[in-house]
C-alpha cells in the first residue's frame, strides 16, 4: 500500500495546474473581471467545474454572496450562511461534498450546508478560504460537465488552493482598509484646516462685535466694519471651494505675487488692523500661488497677534536678497523654547494655546513648501518670534526658466 499511489494515474498535472492558477490570479482575465470573480474562475478551471459562487463574511459574521462566475441560475438568500455555520467551517476547515451532505446522516452534522444549497442539484463542493486560521470566505463549486464525487485528490488540491485564494482576499481587504484609513485621515486633516480657518474668522468677528459696542457711532468705524464683514462672508463662501487646496494639494499655481500688496490685503482682512504694522521695503515680486501664500501668511499673522497680545504690534517686513523674496512676521510676545520649535511647533494638533487646534504653523509650512519656498522660525523666550517666508523672486525664476528653455 505504501507505493500504491506511485503507480496510480493522477487526475491533475500539478505543475501545469499551478502555473495556470498563478497566471489567472496574476494576469487577470476578461475586461472588468474583479478579483472575486477571478478567484472563482481560478479554482473552478482546475477542477473543470461549470461555475462557482464566492461568499464573504459580513461584520456580524454571516456569509453573503460576493461574486458569481458562470452560475446565474442558482437563487441565493440574502444571508446565505449563518454565523454558526461560518464558525464551524472556520474551526474544522473541512471541504464539504454537497452530494454527501444531502444524505440523511450528514444533514444532522454541525456545519451541514443550509437548505437552499442542499436543494441545488448543480452544487458540488464547498471550499473554505482560510488564512492564518481565519475564515475569509467560502467558494461553492458547481458540478463538472461529467458529474463525479469528490475524491481524496480533489480534496487535497482544493484545500491548498483555498488557502492560497484566502491570502489574496486577505491582502485585498487589508489594502482596501489601508486606503480607506488614508482617505479618512486626509478628510480629517482637511476638515481640521477648515475648522482652524473658521476659528480665526470667529475670533475676528468677535473682536469686531466688541469694538462695535464702543465705536458704533463712528462713521469711519462703520465703513471699516462693512469691509470686514464683506471679507469674512467672502472667506466663508470660498472655504469649501478651496478645500481641495489644503494640505498636499495646496500651492500648485505659479504666478507673480507682489509681497507689498499681499501684506496690505492681509492687514485689511484683520478685524483689528491697527495691531499689524507693515515695514515697506519697496517692490518685491515672487513666484508663488497667491491664494495659498495669503492663506499661510494669515495663519502666521493670526498666531503672532494672539502670541503678542498686550506686548505691542505685529510687524510684516518685506525684503529681498536679489535671488529670493522674503516676508517676515515679527511679534514681541512670550516666544518659544528651542525644544518646542523642534518637537511641537510644526506637529499637527499640537498647540501651546488651550483653545488652539495646532494647525496654523503646520499648514503654513506645508503650503510654503509646496511653492518651493521655505518657512524659517527664530524665537527667544521672553523676547518674541520671527517667522520668515522666503520664495524665489519672480524675475530670477523667469531668468532660470528662459535659460533652461534655451
């Protein structure tokens, strides 16, 4: 008996079947055939099965139909397999001969196929898809064209292939979960940016309301208030439309930006413009995304005003070294320690302010970097802080671009 199987003719050419299996799973099939359908086809073609069904687990542990391959006629209920059936199949890993399961004694066993499957005359075999001893699905195969019962060779092959298919499905599930997590992370990050901008607007409007109680009779104040309200409304209306520019998607445009004019626009956006002083060093034009650069500068100015409250005004200094333009945000607030600048300043959701989101400096740096710029910080505790945004001068960038084109 030891050498008997050596002289028997095997039904399967294992080398050829395995090459076909890996080719099917690796290269795909007809256009539009997704991995679940491909998995059914790979195992069905090995056994010459006429068709197959793939069932995968729901969150509650039941198994539901996930895909069909060449078996449209069979009717499958919404909850195809119960939690108890799935648990028993996961525990035993047993390949079920559905023909034998229709017999009386087999019907009484735990993990016997449900009535709808036992009643399907074409149903032949149920193959568990186990990976690391967890059930990732089951495949039900239809009979081959020439009907036959499962034998030991079928069971050996189906067991190996089922585990291999389970690994493919598990990998796909992991990739989908990772992609979904990344999408939620990106969404949460963008929403955090929006919340930060809304918080800044709320602070400006609150300050405007407090000043209105004292200066509402002043015509000049009323005029400034209308400008501020209009700017705030425009900002809120544009916020959702600009959402796609936040984070990694910001700073993609490139055009001439006059830093002196940018500083004036930022000053006009503030409800308390007197708290910001512009040091005008003449015309400095850089190559940048105007909206993204303004957004970054607003974040830094708002943070500087909050940090320097009660310690004097905030300054905007525009300068150039002949190659790069620079705009500095300078405050005389409490300053920051070197440890905080290194470990906390540019980490999202880390803030030194009790009501802060910890987004402003991080987003400003990301937006500036996306424009091929730099954001540097120099701070001394008890003295104040200087944030420096540097970007290529527009004229210098044009010279480099023309030289490269030539």
